[in-house]
C-alpha cells in the first residue's frame, strides 16, 4: 500500500513520505499525517521471532512507502547497531507491578536516540531520492536532550551540518557538558544568554526569513528540522511499541491477542502518539496512559476537553516534560476532528490567538483510548524511592513520573491489564535528582562523585555517554546574545 501524507491544516496533500521527512513541517504550519494508517498484517507469532531491526523494517516500510527496501534497510542497519549497548536495542525490565521498556540504551542515554539515530539516514536518503542539490543544515533549539541526541545522530553524516542553540543557564550540568564536548566536524553548539523560549523563537524566525533562505540557497544550503514534529521521528518510535508487545509474547508473559496498557511520560506528545499509531495499526492495546509532571496541561485537556496554556510554567526535576504547548497533540486533534483540516486549523488558530481551545463532546468521546494523570515532585521522588526499595531498580525522574501516575491509575480503576511503562532516560542523566530521592546524604557530593554513587546504588555500570564527558575535551565555547543568533549562523556557514 502506498501511504501518502497530508497537512493537518489542509494546504498540502498527497506528499510522499520522503518529502515530508525533508520538509519537517507543512507549508501552512500544520503537521504531516498519513492519509491512512497502515495495518500490521503480519501475525504476532511471526513478528515475535524477529530481531529489532526486522520489526523496524516491517513497521517503517508501511509508513515510508516510497523508500525502497534497500534504502530503508540501509537506514535501519546504520542506526540500530553497536551504538546501542544492548543487542535487544529496547529491552524490557520486569518489576513486581509492570514492565519497563528501556529506551535509553543509545548514544545519549535518553529515548530521543531511538528516532534521532535513524533520522539523519532517512533525511540524506530522502535528499538523494528527491535530487536535492543543497547541503542540509539542521537548526535546533534545545532544552537539553534533543540537541545532544540530534548532534550525536548527525555528527559526520556526509551532506549535513547541524547547529544547536541552548539556553546558557537553562540546562543541567550533565546536559551542557554532553553538548559542548560534542565531536564531529559538521556540528556546532551555541549557548545563548536568553531562555529556551528565546532560543526556540530565534530558530523559528530563521526558518521563516526569506532573505536568509535566498542567501543559503546561493551558498548551497537548505534548512531542515530534527524537531519531534518530523514524521521521520514519529515513525521509528512506533517500532518499539510493537517490539515490546512481541517480546512479552515471546517470553510467555502474555498470549498473542491479549491487550496491554502503555504508560508514557509525556512532553511534546510525540512518544505517546507513536503508541497510539501502533494501536491504530492493530496492536492489541487497552489504554494509553498519558503521564505529566506538575505542568499538567495535558491532564486537564483529557479531563475537561479544554487545552489551556495560560498558566504558570514550572521548572521540575523532569525537565524534558516541562512544556506547555505539546506540538504533536495536533495530530490527535486532527484524528478526533474526523480528519477534518478546517476544524483542526481553527482550533490551532485559537491556540495561537487565545492560548486555548475546547473540543466538542463528540470529539472528546473519541479520546477514550487514553487515560491520564500527573504527579507532583514529591510523588516523583516517592516513586524512585519505592521502586528502588521494592524492586532494586533505579528509575530516572521522567520514568518515575510515569510509574507514579500508573500506581494512581491502578488504585482508581482496578485495571489489571499487563502494563508497559516507557522508560525514557537513564538515571545517570539525572543523577542528582535521582540520588536525592533515594537518600539526601548524597546531596553534598560533586557531580562526578555522584556517578560512582549511582553505580553502587543501582548496580548498573556507568554508561559510555557518562564516561566520555568525564574526560572529553571542550570543543564548543560560543556564547551569543539572543538577537545575534542569525549572525552566528551566517558566520558559521560562511554566508
Ligand atoms: C523528550 C522526553 C520526554 C517527552 O517525550 P515527548 O515525545 O516529547 O512527549 C520524556 N522523557 C525524556 C527523558 C525525554 O527526553
């Protein structure tokens, strides 16, 4: 089946997958969605015998139907290789109450690696297919995880360059060190004196700047986006939901056809949307449980049908979920609006004008696939402590939010469906908060000492990503004012 893409806001239709990957965002500001969701026609028995790479091919080839088998296998084989520290790529860890799907075995020890390991290959293959002459310049604003994972993915990939902006005082110590030690001749990291919103706004402005686009083209460059709204990030994430289900069958934990729940710690709504797509493909899923931290705008939306970003913004110990506008939710809105682009465009217009919108009762009824919850900082810490004490398993702060929401969900509903919790980061990435939750005696230790503490506590070896930053040389030292971002880009590209 040939799957084509269209914008959730209606301006573009019949766009081949490879072009949607190259463009990232549709020209009307909408998101590309498949015109129909392909079905999993292989049996679970068949899929259960497959390696991660073969499940990836089976799932992704259905969505990316204009890539040839050779092209897609090339992308998959280069992405899911020894960069991951386990052959399973995404292993399951069983505890008393749930299965944790560990998505942090890639280069930067957060789940962003699952998609950003393959996106550079999908993109350069798409450029070749579409006879793109220009070199691709990835421009990204990051609050920590995305920028590093994107650079790790694009480092030394021929035909690409990547420039990342991050807020000088807005990322964790580990995150900053990971970024400024980034290797690769085509990578560039710049700290800005503003906050994350300033970085994001500066990048968006550059994408829309016509003069800049002209100058880029003359010099042989074209911008593209590695942001999670790119379908080249969404599709690879569908894979591990299918894979984890099959692993449960293979291990005899469930029978083929049994339903399971997925709990997903959510920020931009990309990861959980991939789980929803897996369900729409035919994977036997009961509930998709959307877990938020104190920034609980999504929880309120699922309960009331009103999305309202007019509220205080909190910095929490799960920073990758500190977000008030979840971009990928637009794809779900499009779905519950009966795939009507006009309605979707109106709701999004209302969001940008008034900071809020409300869906109709009929539309809200279509959200029944989802459950939702949120947890406070105390509840998150409690989940880390409890899972450590009861299961000798150490969760990172984001995964702990999900575990805490799941516990409350079970209490409220009595639902006994086997449940997989998406584990989105290694505890090493947020060592300080994790150790603080376990015992305050660690608070006085330095960042470097805490890595050794965590090894002792968790029994998990220090990942390569952490060992590297302990010794790596600092390669990037540019700091700029927010209004100088374009000047920096021009300088770096020699415009
Ligand atoms: C990005 C991120 C999330 C949120 O994922 P979304 O796809 O944006 O919902 C959760 N946890 C970690 C560790 C992340 O890096």
